[in-house]
């Protein structure tokens, strides 16, 4: 376990391992979505480093034996001088660390990291677009202005000569190509960050009152409002059913559901609010239906995990979500922002345990064949190999 290793400039003269640097805006996200990939890279001989803002999860990164580098990167900030400071810090880190390949994840790391990589002369760059999120969903003049700025940032960031841009669904690729942000030969489709199919396994459904869960960051864009409306409607009809929100609000996102609102829903009995949970396999085992009425996704990890656990899913007919759910086969798709359609889909599954069982069994098959962690890691390492060429560690 090393923090900010020294002597990085001497490494190439000694013929040391190829250096891989992950840059993320949230250390906890790295642990939940990229740690298995980092472990696989280490097993291939890489010297793996992680750059992220300081937080409670950074100690866990070092506990995993990874070199950690703090960076001043806010998720919500728009102060020009502060943002320029983030870019300068990344350029400085890249020049000092001299990574052979850098892997950026989420919007700010991709944009600032891509620009910094070009300025610092990083030989190989991977940009992971894990969804278009708030910037591409929001409406109004301010949203349009922000979208224009972000698109320009992407164009500049994607100007590195030896790069690949990883997308999680084909519709996001199409959006970027149509906007002229990137070119086809630089794009790669890798469906999500994978699921551990040995950890997330099918369990018998619990008996008693059915439980429907929404496990996610508590954002309006995740369809939290529609979920609560559906819960109120079904409960008002006298249907015995429980609804639970699993996850914390995200103060770094403009679409965050206020804590006061979550408390009000919980106290009124509209839904149960359980907060963030680390025992998701147990949570899925205790649920009967998994719901995510999101407006748009890259490829939601929670739905892959739910499918691996053999649970029927209700989600929206939106990019990312429909990559996992085949309507009528392993779940049901409903229109975005449509609480009434959501109610009918949930009612269908709540009233038909046999249908849930059939859908759950097929969902497990889909998760194993298409979304396993091993499959995603293999595809990502293939991208590294293509970019590094003779520097690939043997």
C-alpha cells in the first residue's frame, strides 16, 4: 500500500511495469464499479494507481493495495477558477506520474482528464462515458447552455491521438456521433461494469407481503417521484404491498431529492426509506420486484445485479434500461415519466408470482451470458492491449 509514490520519472529507465491510472470523481464509485477491473489489471502486471477527490472511501482504496492520489475535483462546482485548478492539478499529476495509460470515468474526469492527457503527452487514453445523465436530460435555457459547454469540452477531450471512448449502450454512441463529438473508430461498446454472478445469485422469493424496491442514488432523474406516486396509488387501492427506496441522496447532483422530502415520505408511510446499504445480495433476496423508472441510463448496475439474483424487473423503455430488460421476457418496460403505466406494470407482477419466477429465471441467464464481470473485464483489457501495443505487460 503506497500513497503518492515517488521516483515515477525513473520507472521507464528501469523497465518497470506499465502504469495504469484511473481517474474518478468519487472514490466509493471506483470501489463499487471498477475495483475488479483494477485487480485484473494488477494480475496482468500493471502498476495501478487511482486519482480521486479525498473522502471516506479513499482509505479503502489504499487498503486494497492501490496507490492513491488526491485531486481537487468537485462534482457540482462551476466556479471557473476552481475548475481551472482541477485541470492544472491533473496536468501536474500526469507529468509527475507518467502513466502509460489513463482511464477516465464520468463527465468531469473524462473532460478535464482528456484535456490534461493531451497537454501532458499521455501515450494512451481511455474515456468511459457511463451515461449522459442530468446534462443531457435537463430542459430549459440553462440546461441548453450547460449542454453546449459540455459538448465542447468532450470534443476537446476526445482529440487525443491514441484513445478509445467506452460507451455502455449504442444510443449514447449514436448521440455523440450525431453531435460530431467523436468518430466511430474511437468508440467501443462495453455493456456496463459487470456483475459478480457468484455473489449475486438467485434465491427463493420471500413469503408474506410483496416488497418492491428502487435501489439507486436518490435523484428525480431515476424516477423516484414516479415510484412514490405508484406506491401511493397501489396502496390506496387496498393492495397489500411494501415499497422501499434504497440509497442516499446525491448532493453533488442538481437532480438530488432533498433529504427533507425522503423523510416526509418515510414518516407518512408512503414508502420506506432505508438509506444506502452495502448488503445488496441480501436486499435482492428479500425483494419480490425490482423497479427503476429512470429517465436515461448508461447501463444501470442495479438492474444487472437484480437480473443476476433472479428478480423480475420493472423499468423504463429508455436508453440503458432496455439493454437489460426484454419486455415481457425478464421484466416489463414502461414509458418514461408515466406513473400510470408504472402502476399497471407493478400490479401485473405483484399479482402473478409464476410470471415473476419465469422472468427472474430468464433474467439470470441474460446476466450470466451478457453482463458477467469476467466478460466486461476481458473486453476492457482488450482495449488496453490495443492502445498499449508493445507496452502491454507480458
